[in-house]
């Protein structure tokens, strides 16, 4: 689900982190009208092409059907005006952790949640407690962060989105196989070329309880 296309903005610098915070109640100032029932990628920040969004939605529906786990991606052009006072008061780390938690709780996400903004440039990734126990582990979360970071540093946002959701599907299939327990992920995603100018800073790998159902 996407609003009308707008031009991509140059010079974007993204910070990529794994979230670690408690669930907080209450929802306000969120632009996305989506739910898990009608879409899985809301690209309000205009990072991705329509084709990539459609393909990612197909992969995510397959994850839900095969593993009963959710994947949600939400992007915004900017922090909503109603939340800017919170950002100034709490600082970026706490603000984005809290915002992701609110959205995850509102939507009932049980799986992986990715929240992105253009201004300020930020990518926040979270995995709920039940999911990271086996289906998508701490090591998997670190690898997902590297996949997103590699693509976004090269400003290849479609590639990052698609390789990210495919990696989630691959790892859940391997981890939930009846023949074995969780394994160590092996990255197969393409990396940015050596001469690509980095404009993404990766943060610490952490997780949080999105929804402990």
C-alpha cells in the first residue's frame, strides 16, 4: 500500500538498529492506515518501487502461510508532527524503540517489524520474544541488519527490501524444520561495491518483545 509517488531525496543517511524496549500502549500520530489483513509494506517514505512492494508483500504472505509469523515494514517521510516533541525529549534511540513498540502492539505483530524514516534517516528493526526463541534468532536479526545496511549504503532500497524478506523466509524455513534446531545463518545477499560511498551507519544488534503471544 503506497501513497502517490514523490521524488526520492538525495543524501539520505540511515541509522540501522535492532530495538530493545518494553511494550508501550497508545497510538497517535501514525500515518499508516494499514493492517496485517490488507498489506505488509506501507511505503509512506517512498523508498521502494511499486513492483518491489508488491513482490515483498507476496513473500511476506508466504511467510505467514508457512510459518504463522508476521513481517511488517513501515516507512515514513518524516517523524509525524505530533511526535516531534517526544523525539526532542527522549532522544532518537528511546523514541524509535517506543514508536516501533506502539505500532507493533497496535497492529498485533508477532514476528519481525521494520520501521524507517527519511528525515531523520533511521531504520529500526525488532523481533518479538517468541519468534526470536527459534523461528528468527538473535543471530538472524544481526544478519538481517547487515543485509539492509549493505543495500541501503548503496542506495539500492528495492534490493534491500526484497533480500531482507527473502532472508527472513529462508531462515524461518531452516530454523523451523522438524529435522533440526536453529542454525547459524550464512549471508548470501550481495554486498555493496567497494567504491560505493557509505551513507548508512549500523547500530548495535538488540531485540525487544514486540508481542509475546
